[in-house]
C-alpha cells in the first residue's frame, strides 16, 4: 500500500491506479533555453525516486516527459519574449540550435545524477498540429475569445477554476497575478499567440486563427493526454507550477473532456539559497558545471536531496554538499567492507524486518530520509545481521536510492608473503593487548608502502599512493 500526498486534496491518499498494476506518470520537463540548475535537478531526482518506488512495488510505469522548446514566454502574463527566441538572439544562433544544445546538456546532467530517462520524451515543436486540434475543441465548447495578440481561455466559464491552488479569484487585483491587457479576466491565459506584426519569429506556424505559436500551458495538457489517455494517474512538477501552469492545464483539459484529467498531483518544494528560492531570475543558482568544478560527485547532490523529504524546502550550501559527499564516501567504504565475510549466520527474521521497515518508509509518501537512516542503522547492527545480508539488502534498497552502490567493488592488490606475515603478527599483538608492538608493525608496514586500517570486520590493507 502506497500513500501519496495529493496536492488537490491536501492530504495523503492511498494510491489506486486506474489500471491494476500499471501507472501513467507525466512530468513537466525543462524549457531548454539555458542550463538546468540545482533547483531543477531536485524536481527530476524526485520524479525518478517516485518512479523507482512504484517499480519497487512491482507497478509497470509509463513515464512521459515534455521538452518545452517553444511558447514559454518571459512572463506568466502571456507577455514578453519567447525564452528560446531571446536566447537565440543573444547567442547569435538559431532557436533549433539553442534547443538542441540545452536539451543535450540537460540529459547529460540527468545521466550524471543517475536519473533514468522517461519512456516517452515529447518535444512541443513536434506536436503543433495536436495542439491546434485541441484548441479547436476548447473553442467549440465555448471557452475561448480572441484579442489582438492571441486566442485566450475564458476562466470565468470554468466554475471550479483555480481549485488546485485554491485561488480566491475575486481577491485577485488587476496586475497582482498577471497584467490584464485585453483579457476579460485577470486569470485568463493564452492558448495561441499571434506572431508580432513588426518582426518574424523563427518558430511560427499557420493556424485557423492566424500565424503564431502555442501557449505554454496547452503543451502539457495535449502531450500528456496524447500518450497517457484522457485521464491518467500521476502528474508531477515543482510547487511553483501549482497556481498558474498546472491550474491552467486542468482548466484546458476539463474544457475538452468535461472532467479532471489527473488523479494525483504531486509537487516538490523549492531549493533555497540564503532563504530565497533558487532561480535564474535572481541569479542565485548553480548548475552541473559548478558542482563538478568544485570537485563534487553529482551523486553527492542526489544523496543530499534524498536526506530531505521532497515536500520540504531545502537550503543549499556548499558545506551541506560537502557533508553529503563525505557521508556518501563513507557509505561506499562500508559497501567495500561488507563484501568481506564475517562468518555470522544469516538471520531471516531480521532481513524480513528490515525489508518491511524500508518499504513502509518509502511507501509513506516517499519518506527517503527515514529510509536512508535505516541503512545506517543496519550498518551499525553488529549482532543480528551479517555482512553478506547487509550488502544484499543495501543493493536492493539502492534500486530506490539510485546511488550506484552496485558499482563499488574492492580493488584487488597482490600482497607479498612478508607483508601478510607482518599483518598476522600485528593481529596477534592486538589480541594480546600489546599495543606498542602493534603500532610498531603498523609503522613498519607504512614504510613498506602499505596502510592498515582497523575495522569492526577486521584489518583492511591498502597500497599507499606514494609507492
């Protein structure tokens, strides 16, 4: 039994998919006009974790994610320049080159973070006719009107508009949420924008209403329903999508099919920097290049995000990332040590108990912080579970964490007979509590180029990097 916090109901609900054993999942993807930053990474690590948990529970998941390569304007007021057109002008490239470059960079970052690719990746520019057809249906059902700059959705005709965000429409003042312009209502939004008369856009298409391009919100409604059906299970995004983008998606879909098109809405919280949301507009963001330039493993960022619940804000600092890196390194070291046998018998009851605890945590609205803590509790358990079983369990749990712990393998070094003899002598000295002799042998080994580390599972020998 999985419980998920549904933004629509503002409570945890038992997850029941439309089709038994199958899940339709849609994620709002990136707008590919610039490098993705740490705040974006959290969203995709969250979705990846959700998908892994569903599959851990033996659901078959069909995951769809869009690529916004047209229509995302610089303002939620449906004004301003298309972000990709603007970047193309700045970089003196075509919009297609901009979209291709940043899409490639996005997926390179996702690979480094061990985020699995969606089953279907759909670009907005590949679905223009689908969007035109969808807008025609909205128009036919009486929800649209025309202005000098586009075709707009009349939100006053949707009685429950804003229910996801619990908007109090009457309390929204002019210009507070978005500027009015020629719009009838402050919450109305563009379905199709006309190209400016004084300049030609690189991305524009013919339509029944005139040459132009789709609004940002229509893209996700159209592509999610095209690949997952008129009604599907889960839609994800950041909390910033709730008041405008996802609210408008719901309105568009309902205008066509007459009912809600998503069963469960899941949203991750912001990454903060000094108490403010990380964003490009505030120039307080860091990208993958920043992480790697400072010598951090991208998986340390993944570990950091797993230690906080997806619905809680997380304040990013380089110190917090350093702490995550150090802890991940310790975990990797333990994975090496656990591959050494300890001659303890397998405890099936304890294994079963740890498995149940883990599943209870992850199935309780993706409680990864508790699930991570459980791993460390199990590592410290020296009495009731042996190394082999710990190792197997952690690998099983890592199917959810995605930290690539299965790739941690011991490096075999050939230890000369004389060195082995010294190690045995030292172990004998330690058993006899002859600490002075034990230290002397350790120093002798060090001079010969071997570092000895004492662990709860016995001594570990390493070759010195200086030799």
